[in-house]
C-alpha cells in the first residue's frame, strides 16, 4: 500500500486503521429544548465510521456554554444516554469517536438563556462576531466578565462533561481551545483584559486552558485527550491577530508538549494573513513552525485536499489529516481516497440545516457490480 494516509496508526493506545480524521463539524441536528443528540446524528456518524478517527461536533460542557441554535450538549444524563446511542452506532460499524468539549463563551446571546442573562467571557468586551440564533445570524453582545467562582464552575463543568463523555462510550475527548471560543477568549489579549491570575501575562491567559486540561485528565488518561488550539482564526473583529497571538500559541504548544496527549489539532490559515503578524505562517508554514515546538501527534486541518494530505503524511510519520467539508459531502471519504474516486459536490445550504437533507443523503460510491454466476450447464471460463 503506498498511500501513507491509509497506513494504520497507533494514537496513544488507540489503534486507527488509517490516518484520515473527520474534523469536528457543528451540524445543528439537535434543535430540541434539551439539546439532546438525535437518532439522525447517530446515522450520520455511523455513515462516516470508516474514518481513522471521528471528532464529534462541538458539544457544550454546560448550559452556560451554549451559543448556537441546534447544537448538542454533553452535560446531563439525558444527553449522555443519547450520545451513548451515537457512539454505539459508530462502534457497530467499526469506528472510533472522540467528543469535542465546547464552551462558546461570548459567541452566544442573551436570548439563549431563560433569564436573558448575558453570555460569559474573560472580560466584558464584545468580540464583534456573529452568532447563529434560530432566526439567523446576529451580532454578539458585550458579555459578562467571569468571576473567579464562574471560572471554578467552568473547570468543574469540563470535568463533569468528560465523565459524561466517558460513560457515553466515547474513545476520548478533544478540548476546543481554538478559533473564537471561551478558551481562546482567555488566550487572546484583545478579549482578555483581566487583572487577576487569569489575565495579563501569557501564562496567566493560558491558565484557564491548563486548569481545564488538568480537570479533564482527572477523568481520562492523557493519551485519550486532545487539544485544538493555535493562532489561526477568522481575522475578524477582536480576533484579528495581534502582537501577542503567535507568542501565546508558542507558549501553549510548548507546555502541551509536556503532557503525553493524544494529539494537538492544528489549523492552517482560515483568512488572508498577508497584513497580519502571522504572515510568515501562511500555507503549510504553520505546520513546520509548530512541529518544531510540539513533538507528539498533530492532526492537521483546513483546506487540505487528499493529494496534499498524502504529501503531508509522507513527510511526517506523526501526523494525521482531518477533513471537514469533504467529510460533510463524502461519508465514504476513506474509500474514495483509496480508489482515487471523484468527490461529491458540497451543498453548503445544508451545513447548518435541520433535516436529513444535506446531512445523511450524500451518496456513497456504488457497490461493486454483483458477480453474475453462470447458469447451470454453461461453461465456466477459467
Ligand atoms: C459546517 C461547519 C461546522 C464546523 N463546526 C466546528 C465545530 O463544531 N468545532 C470545531 O472545532 N470546528 C468546526 N468547524 C471547523 C472544521 O472542523 C474545519 O476546521 C474546517 O471545516 C476546515 O477544514 P476543511 O478545509 O477540511 O473543511 C466547522 C466547519 C464547518 C464548515
């Protein structure tokens, strides 16, 4: 077999049949009052079970962590029982799945909360982003700055959600510490103006992440815990890279290197970096940069097609490649990569839909044509 993506990989103590990962993808098929995963979600993930590893869509660690209409939670027993049906469906098809633990912080809205309270974040600073409500996109509000008691509660919420994920039969968890969400609102100096031990210096801004990681590690062995983090965001609002963005990410990667984690999940650029302090990290430069700091397994992601993925995997034996949008459109992506088949077209209108359309109806490659057996009496050709 010459495609290195199709070689087995030992991720900690978890044997993967290939190096192709399904990236975490919010698909909003849990639009019910309890934020409970649905049977349709089980079908969707089971369709994709041939991935070396599935990372679930972001799942909120608490009611306070919510902020996207239709996304699921992983903080109560009902949600846990429903996730257990999802993990069982994946396992039945021979797959492996990690839960992505998510707290949206300020990327939320008072209308999500029964008492209309403002979302929580590091500081009372509007990150100037968009939020997905039931009725469409709205601007973020100015959040409430978390008290130390809120922080302590949030760390406990991650521990609790980790336990629910374990009881639900997940193979591990990934902490979403990147992009625009709570942990990155603490890491980012533009959204974190705290003057206590969770703000100011880089170690202080990173403290929430490492406190959360330590809490998660009380439940899971380190080789079953991954972290998604890095300097890349959408380069909009208060998430435009600043003079501390790269140094902060370097500090985080160096410290993560001390844990024997399952993986770090590395995003390539998601926006034009040319006028930013991250310009030198465009394209694959970000991978090279962080590989020099982090020596464990890296799952690489963003805008990587199967040909590029193969080159990356050939170059470094400790990398896996995650596909996001291609996994939305190709449930049998591994098989398509194996045979070099054309990929299905994307239907972005269904990304955040509410039905099977654009979700579980993407076609698989046709089955091999059935062998036609000779009629009795006909000669059987050698
Ligand atoms: C519809 C959609 C939903 C996403 N939801 C999540 C999510 O829940 N958690 C997360 O960390 N990233 C999320 N992402 C980012 C993807 O994991 C991935 O990084 C992105 O699609 C880029 O990879 P790609 O170029 O292979 O699609 C989402 C992306 C898309 C398109």
